[in-house]
C-alpha cells in the first residue's frame, strides 16, 4: 500500500508556465508538508502524489488532517514547511486567478454573505476564466453544471430559500462550472440524501473518466469511498497511514489501524462493505461473505 499515482490518460493543452510534459510525474505533489493551527501540529511531513485522472478519497477519523491537507493543496491553509506543486508550479508562488484556472476547491464552510440566486452562484465558477465578463461559452458551462446537479428548476431561486442539501449541490455545481483539471472537495456529501449522494459520486467518477480530471475528496463514509474511488488514502494523527486501492484498504486490519475499532468487511455484489459495530457482536450466520484478509 505505497503511493500509487495514476497514469496520465491524455494530453492537455499546454499553457505558458504550466508544464504538461511530465507524464511520469505528479499532477499535484505534496512534499513533506507540515501545517499547524497555533501551537498544534496537524500535518506531519505528509507526502502524496496525485497524477492525472481518477477519484481519490481521503478517509480517517476526525482530526486526522484530511481537510488541512486539502487546504494546503489549494492554498487555503499555509504550510509550516514543505511544498505543494500543481503541474510543477509551487502553489505558494502562483497567481490566484492562474491557480484557479487549474484547480477548483469546495470547502466545508460554504457560507455566502450576499444574497445570490443559484445561477449567480454557479456563474462565479467561471470568474477565473472570464474576469466577470461572461461569454456564451461560460453560459454553456453554467447550464451544464446546473443540469448535472439537477438544479434547473431552482436556478433562479435564492440560496436562502433552499434546503441544506440543495445549497450543497449548488456549490458543487459552481465547482463543476469552473472546469479545472484538478478538483478538491471537502466533504461534498454533507447534507445530501442517499439518492443525491450516490448520484454525485457517479457523476464524479464519470467526470474523472470522460474529462480526464483528477478529483480528490474528503469523505467519512468509507463504503461510498470504496464503491466509487480508484484510490483511498487513510490518514490518522496528521500522517498518511495507508494508501492503496479499495481492495487494499477495505480490510479488517487496515480499518482497525485507521479507526481503532473492529469492522468486518463483506464482499457484496463485487464491492467491499465495512460493517460498523463495536467488535462484540456475533457475525456468524448472517449470510455475508466476510473478508478479514
């Protein structure tokens, strides 16, 4: 379960200082990153490589450093030491608008201080490309994102008139409209019902495959992570403790290491599912095929 960077699946148009001729290297590279909140160190020399294409889920208990790592990768959180490169460029040295044309991020806290309609919010995803002067092409991106998130009927409603789940979908639509090579999502399934959560994960998988995008998300539901991810990185105590395919991570011994609790892992319809319990329940005779390897 070492670092398993994805192979690049195609070429991107080159752009000035953003090199795309690094087929054997990382699209996003975090190198020995340390970060703190006050006197509390929350990331301890984290190194990870994300090559182009595929869905990677960051899992782990609360306080593991998942959101902080995503924040450092997107330049929303400062690193005490180490660095993050996006297509070979240090994010700390790149211009904000330049970086936003390459990398989009959805934060956990998406409070909006001004009153916006859904369409206006999603339109902000195009700002790095149009500088506030939308073109017909920008309108197409917005309409695609609204449709992908099933928000056409809410496009002219104000955000404060929507449910929490509908607002979450609107923010995801804004990220989709930004149309970047790299997409970082911090707990994108918050407030979503099961149908919309699975629908969004299917969309993310399809987007990564068809549009050759790299999607990295923080997620707490390890079963959804296992079902829809190409790769899972498990964090604990500010460090990466396991990194591999869903089959490599969804094991009783690995999950015990990550979460300090026993979980049986069942294989259901070819997918791995963790059964959450405290380890004292009897699992015999339940009819599932259990994997403890």
